C-alpha cells in the first residue's frame, strides 16, 4: 500500500468519525431546558438568552413584554401594552426553585376582558381544574389557589399551568405566591 492510499483511507476514516460524532451530538444535545423547549421542542413562545425555566415565587411576570414561560400555543406572537393575548388553549411552563414540602400557590393575575362574564378555565396536571368567571369588561384582578399536590416539586420536572378561554383575553401580569400546605380539617 502506498502512502497516497494510506493518506486517503486515513482522511476518509477521520471524516467518517467526525460526521458520526456530529450525528451523535445532534441526537443527544446537551442544552439548557429553556433552549430545548424553544428551539428543539417548540413548546414556548419566546426565547431569552441564558435563561432558566425556574420561576422565582413572588416575582411578577409582566406580560406586556415577551416571557419565556408562555407556551407557543394560544398566545399572541407579540405582546401589547394591554398584555399578551390568550386565544383558545395556552399555558405557562415553569420549574419551582427548590424541593421541600408541598406548597399551595396563589395565582394573582391581571386580565383585560372584552366582555363581562368571560370564562377562564385553569388546569394543573390531571388533578386540578377550576373555572374563573371574569366579573366585568376591562381590567379584572383574579386570585385562585393551586394545591401543592398538583405541583411538581422536583426542580428538574416542569409544571404546566394550562389556560383556556373561548373569548380572547389580554393577560397583563401574573404572580405566584406560596404558603405551606395545611392539612384539611374534617
């Protein structure tokens, strides 16, 4: 075997190894959860560079600006001064920051409704479903509780707060606050 043939075979093997490694990396990407949800799975509406999907309980989500927590389904592509419009079914993806005892989350939201009596269905997992009726046309402030049992407390597992409405609504802001779950008294 001559040096030319040996060089040619070596080059082919090196390129083959490089492309096999590239295919392996494409099949097993080592990326952040936020990147995976936006670019690889298409589940979220907006991408924020170097962000995590961890929601810091108590922080207000200002939805007059793009938010990485919004699902790609149901939400308008661009927020406005009145918030981000929700039409049909959408939701929010988030991680809780730490493990610990189950907590009840209180959801506080400012929602702009075009009509009084609009309904907003809220679901968390398979165990929690509630419907909120907006009292008036215009800006409504709503509060409801998510039981700790419905939340995934593992900081590696996503929670999805599903929202659906028959009437398009503008969600201006959302805040989750926490308190330890208390056993129900009988």
